[in-house]
C-alpha cells in the first residue's frame, strides 16, 4: 500500500483512535440515517468496558444495538463494531475514505482509516478489520503499511430477512464492519483506552462536562477542564492552540471543514463564524450568565481565538446586547473610547472630562470595531454632537437680546436662496464646545441656547457693553450686532460642511457676510406697541443702530415701513423676515387691508388711529428697502397702557396715625393724574362695551307664520333652504368681522313682509366658533388647550329646557348677513350634524365640528351665563350627575378670604353655616373670627394650605351630613388705583387653585361664589379670569356673571362689582326671581344712612384726644361701636350728603363737609350696608381698611338668597318643601 510512516510522523495513538472513532460513528449515522444528536452510553464491569449505541427498540431482554465499542480488560483488545456497514477494497487508497464527501465531518479532507491503521501499527498494536466477508490484517514493514486480505472461512451467509441491528456484542462478517486494535504482542491498557475515549463528547456517563450550553449552532462548554478543547459534532479536534493561541472555553461545533495540517480550520472565517453563532445562540438562551463572560473576552482577551473576527461577524442584536451591558456597567459615569496612537488625542480626553462630565475608559480594538460597525458607539466629539442633536428645544424668555438675535439669524439665512428655507431651532444643551448642527434632510439648523444668553455668549465674544455693569439693559436692549455676525459665520460654516458645493459655496457666503453688517445696523429693535389715552389710538416705537450724525443729516431722507397687522392677517405674515420695498404712495393700507405708515428714520414713532380696542394687533417694522430685516415682531396683543400708568404700589392707604390725625399723604403713594384719567376712561367707555360681549343679544323663538321652503338672496347670491348647515359672517357693533363668523342650522325662512325685516329672517340654531367668540377673544385664554381649534363651536341659547332645539332657535335678519358659504360635509362628520360632547378625543378632533359649551343670549343685560350643553343633547352615559340636597340641612360656607368682610356675613344672615376660613391672619383678621367664633381657621397662604391638605399635614374641616350643599366664597376688594397693578398680578392668582378648592371634599362642591372689582374685565386681568372660567366649564360647572351697580341696590356709592357664581347643576340662575326683587326705586343718599350718627363721641382715653371704641347715642339708651369721631386727614374726599359717593377707583378717606373730621368706621359701615351690631376690631387703621374694602352684606344676602333659591330645586325626593318652587320642573333635566 502506498502509505508511509512519514505520513503520520506527528500522530499519537489517540490521534489514530480519533480517526477510527470518527469513521465508526459516521458509519452508524449514515447507515441508520440518524437525525438526532449522536449519543452513546458508557458501561463498565469486571471484564470489559462497553460504549453502546442502542437502537430505539432496545430493551434489556431483547438487546438491539446500532453499534458498540468494547474493551476487553484481560486481552487488552478494543473492538469498534458498526452494524450493517460495508468497507470496500478501494477504501485503502490514500484520500478516498468514504468520509471524503461529508462536509460536516472533521477528516473529510482525505485522511482516514488507512492513516490511522499506519499509526496504530507503528505503535505496535495489531489492527484487524472484518468486513464484507473478509479479514483485513495490517502490519508495517520498512516504514510502509502492508495489508493481507483473507476471505472468511465461516459459512456466514445472510438470512433471507437479515436483521439490521446487533442482538449482542458480536459482529457479522458479512453485514457488519468490525475494527479490532491490540490483543496481540501489545495489549491496550485500560488507562490508555480511557485516554482514547477523551476524543468524544458523545459518551453519556464518561467525561461529560459539568457545565454545557446546548444550542442549535453547537455547544458552549463552560467547564474549565474542557478549556481549549474544540469538538466537531462531538469528536475532539486535535492539536488546538498551536497557531491561534489557547481557547478560554470549550466548543462543540456542528459545521466546519478541518485542514490537513490538523491545527486549524481549513477556512478561518468559517470557523470564526461557527464560534460566533455558538456564542450568539448561547447568549440568547441565558443572557444574564453568558453575556458578561463574552464581554469579558472582548475587553480583556481581544487576542483569544474564541472571539476571532467577532467584530466582523456578530449580528446587530448581539452587538446591541453587548453595548447595553457596557452602558449598564458604566452607569452613566464612564465613557468608552479607543486608545490608539494618533487616534484619540488629549483634546478628546478633555471633552470626556469637561463636556461629557464622565470618566474615560479604554476598550479594545475588536470591541470598538464591533460597536462602530453597527453605529452603536461614538467618539467623544460625535457624542457631544448627538447629545446636541437630541437636545430639547429651548423656549427663550422673550427678552430683547434673545428675540433680536433669533430674528436676525433667520433673516440672514433668508438672504440666499440655498439657505432661505432653513428652519432654526435653539436647543438646551450644556456642551459649550458645540454651537450649531445642521440636518440637511430636514433643513433644520439647531443652535446652542447660549447664543441667546447675554452673559454666556459674551464670555467667548466680549464687547464693551458686556464689560460694563449693564444688568438693567443687557437683556432688554440690543447693542451687540457682533454676536449676530459671529453666529451667522458659525452657522454658515456648519451648513457649508454639510451641503454640497453645487448648492452653496464659500464665495456666496463671503458676499452675504459683507451685506449682513449693514442690514443688521438698519434692523429695528426694541419694538413696542403703546396704548394712547384716546380710544382706538396706538403708538408703535422702535430703535435702530444708526448714529446720531446719520440721523441729523439723513434721518428725514430714509424711511421705515411700519405695518400694523390684525389677527386675521397675522398667520400669513408672521414668519416673514425680509422686507419687500413698498411705495409710500400706496396710502394708509397694505394690500392685505392692514394699516401702514412710512416714517422717517429720525422719528422712530408711528401713530395709528381708528383701531378696535378689543382686537389684537402686531407691528412689523423694517427699513424700506428690498431685502432688509424686519425687527422681531411682538406676539399678538391689544394696545397696552404705557408702563408708567400703573406703577407698582405696596403701601396701604390706611396707615399712619399721630395724635388723632391720619396723615395719608405722607405715607401713601398716590396715583398719578394719567392713571386716574386712564381708569376714568376705562370705566366709562371700555368696561360697558367689554361686558356686553359676554351677553350677546338676539331674538329667539318660533313665529306663528308658515315658513318658506327656500329663499334666494340676490345680494348674497345664495339660496337658503330649510335643513341646511351654512357658515355666515354677520354684522356686529362691537366685534371685528372675522370674529362674527357663525354656523347656522336652518329650521325655517320667513318672508320680509311677515317678519318685519327688509329681507326676511332665518330661524336657525346658532353657533359661534369658541376661539373667536367675543368673550373668549378678549385674551388668548385658551393657550395651553390644544384641543380648542377651528372645529369647536359655542351654542347660543335662551331657554335651557329647549337648548339646541327649534323652539330655542335664533331669529336672524338676513340683512345682517354679509357673507354665506356651505359647511363642508367632512366638517359635519358621519352624522352630518354638529356633534355634542363632554370630552375632546383625538377621534373627535379628526371627525368634524363639535360643541361642548353654550352661552345664554337673552335675559338681563347685566348678567351672563356660560354652561356645558344639557342632558338632552348628550348620550345617556354623558348626562350630568343631578345633585340631591337635604332640604332640612343648613348650607355650609367655606370662606377663602376672611380678610375681606361682608360676603360671609350675607350668607350668615340667610341662615347658612360659616364652617371655615382659609388664609386666616391671626393678627389682622380678628373681626372675622369674633363674628364667627365657631369656625375653623387655617393660616398661611392658600396654596400652602391646600398643599398641606393633600399631603395630610392638615386635616380638612369636617363636613356635615351627606347631601349638605357646600359653597366656597371669595371676595377680592378694590384697593385703589395705586395698588391695582399688584392686585392684578397677585390677588387673582387664587384662580389657579380652583381645582384644589373643588377637590376639598369627595363630593362635588355645590357652588363657588366669587366677587371681584370691575377691573377683572381689564385686559391685564381677564386672561387669568377667563382661564379659571374655562377650567370650571371643563369640570362641568355652569358659569353665571352678574354686574351689580351698588347705587341701584340701596347703597349710596357709585361702584360696580362683579358677582361670579359657578354651580355644579345644569341650570341658569334666575337673577330676577330673588336678587332683583324689592330693589329700591329711589337712590339712597348718605344723609339717610348716617344722619343719625352726626354726634361726637363723648368718651376720651386718658386725655389723649383719641375717642373710645364704644359710646352711647345722646338721646337713646343704646350703645354704638366704632364711632371714633374727630379724626383728621391731610388729604381726603369731601362728603356731599346728598350725592352718592364716587368709589369707582377704590377706597378713599372721606371728610365731613362741615369740618367735623373723617367719617368714622361706623359711618362707613352703614354706607357699606353693615348692621350696627357688626363690630370691627383691631387697630383703628385696620378697622378703616376692613370697612372700606368690605363687600356690602346687603348685596351678599341677596346673593345668598338667590343661590339658596336655585339649590331648592334639587332637594331630596320625598322631603317637604313649602317654597314656591317645590312643584316646578328642574331646569336642564
């Protein structure tokens, strides 16, 4: 045979046995087509060791084997028998063993039985093979293998139906293959045989690893005794680690090809892929235990063959798990980087330390390459950029410095066609080393917020302003054109890097940069819109950077273009940054219809007349040339007062006493004549008009004439038909045209000769758009409520029992309609009608017009009502929870302003129980506590008290029995013009706590009763007021407003207060039933109130001149309190006993006309409507303050009686009620 010893010079006996075992195993697998993993069983007794491969039908009584290996201890002979196998003569030609075609076998390269036989005989072992009815005997002579083949002498003819498996430990020379080793001159020793068995991982009961993870891709062996052992399909691969280094773990690979040098895979990438697939499958099974081991290899043993080529072969899912593990280990405190020469510089380490605020941690190349391949890890600079990209948008505070820079940058980018569409976003990022990042796909330029912060950006780009003490001006003015120039340069360099040269090049950038400087200098800044005292007049002011010398010589030759856009136009122009030249000969209006002025540069002021005071405007100002920059526009605002009109005040008007004299002038900061003039105008002109917007008027109800089927209006070019939904614009005396758009559901049309109208009338259910309805248009109060858009309507009603029905429809003169159009069917939704709802859902917003709230359009002009829509318009599941109150219980009152007297007193006089006072001051609120001694009081700010209730640091006041009505009351006084600005800022903040007040008890609060000065409708206060109203409407409370002129209700004072009631029941308050009953027909004058008090207090205190707290009537056996006469003031109003007292601008000290000194506390109490048994306590200053800021108890009692009357409708069923409403149907049910 052509086989020589040199072919196996490096083999040992174990290597030879490996080949015999491999062929034996493969013969069994091929013969019996085994699909499952190959397994053999180890058995040992006194005479033999057996490795058995049992057949599926094997039993102890009827053995059935597919093959076996048997070692005879006495003879030292090893036999490997495979059942029903064959061995042909040509198998002993080198490289032609049957395994040559098996791609999943080690040794398929051509090494086989012949080489193993040569090696074994070389070690002195006899090798004999019995197969195909022949004996094969081998021997080696002169370094060459020789074989003698003898036909079998046994008559071993196969039976007619041969059995494929073995019935025992013998072999059939005809049908089986048996290889025998040893037993001749050299026996196989037991220890040697056991060493040979180490080539297999398949033998159950022998040499099995203690820890092994089986996967479909192979096995991972964790037993350290198997480290650096690699098996192929359960068979050990020899001579591992000589070229690759030792493996840290053991492996059983299921796929691969072994090379002829027996030290490595024939294909290194194939071997590496097999190892990677084993690890990936194992990690998938037990990530917690195995992922740290694999990461440990990647980090600490990057040269280990276990992870060879892992950076190129591992899949993304495994790479992500590795990265997540590393991030978990880092705990947000460490940052990984690649430590390679000339790759990571000290600058990068500095970035990690200073910008990322983390500890640098080096990782190996293979781990870095793996994570970079899947874009999981970033360099320090890339991480900063990524954090910058993901930084949240920064909403700057709207200061002049930040506004101007933002506007100038947007305008600068708009100068070039390639950059004019780029959007700018300022982001909140702590990395100071990154200024901008440009995303070409979205055309979004992100800019670090520090460019908008005066101190932060001037650390890098200082100027002479930043070096001065400019705290007062640095944010509210703009002198720093150089910041805009630097930012534009930085931004453009970033854009140039990320846009191709075909879009923009450096030359274009340089040309723009030179043009930029002049346009920034011309750009208006510090734009302000100021309300003038004249109604409908507004002044727009601004500054620029031109020098005084330029203004002197050229200020009248250059012009600025000022446009005052209204709300309807603003959406279409608000993003414009570059000005187009406008011809001054165009007149006073722009093509869009807005007012405009052309003003010389020297003046910097434009005055506009004829404006609607309730409309919102925004000025746009630019140098009148093409391509100049607009100044930063204001938000939509109404014309506001000059800042000097209402300065902040903090000193009380009731302070200072020295020997009986109240020197108000020396202590009190007085209002200015401009302030008084402004408020006089507002009370007279603005307030009546604004309140009228809350009470829209209109004709309601059906007519008794037969309606027309249709009506064609030639003027409107429209055919009105019954059943139509139409969108109309109607005339209004007070409201801009854009705000008078309505949706009408037409029920009928009535001809002109029968309706009394020139063109006839339409009977229709009327809706206005909530956001544009007059009451909600007064301020942008719906900001923060994104569900309110152009799809939400406000229903107009007169009778709550027929709300939304034909019987409550509006009669609208067609002559009042100026424009009409169809309502698109997609706006009416699937029901082809306006949808009524309680909550706003995303689906509802996408489906069409909807309505949650209604406004009352009839009744007294001094009252208003807003409420959620009633039961009949909603599904049953959305109906109101109708309250049921105990008719025998006293209504409970919770006073949230114990420092303001009168309101609680009126409820007490009506029989209500005052339960608690919130915000109580134990020093100054003594009068209130003495009057209601049984009440519980809670001191401190209201928001703190409510917070303490929620956190259980305080117990809420105990409530009465179930079904007892609960009322929260609050009164805000008018402290005068000098304190009004502070009141508007601070006192009405309580409206922010409405939800906490409502949640004070588990059961719903029955009502909230608030009283306000009329300035609550002033534009400075109305936003907060309207927001509180809106929150209550969403909480399903009905809102009732009443304008009360005190002189009409028997009080001798000219003052108007606003009564605000929110009820939890769906029913308008009928003010005329109780509140407006028995109103005096004649004015009550001061003489009637205080005439009986025109006497001097005869009691003095220790000759000090001060009068006593109590005295007696001269001609009656009655004592009187708080009548300290003889007090003087340096500045006070003179009383006219026969005229009502003007208190429209808040409380004031009043002097008797005959020189008898100031009106006493008791005299003022009578003017305010207090009974004489109401005693005021505390210092004399506090007594004056309390009585003058009080809410009149007589008005409060009317209010309490009105609410009690409304609540009677909701008495518990079965309880007696003798009132005139006992048998009436509940409104709104």
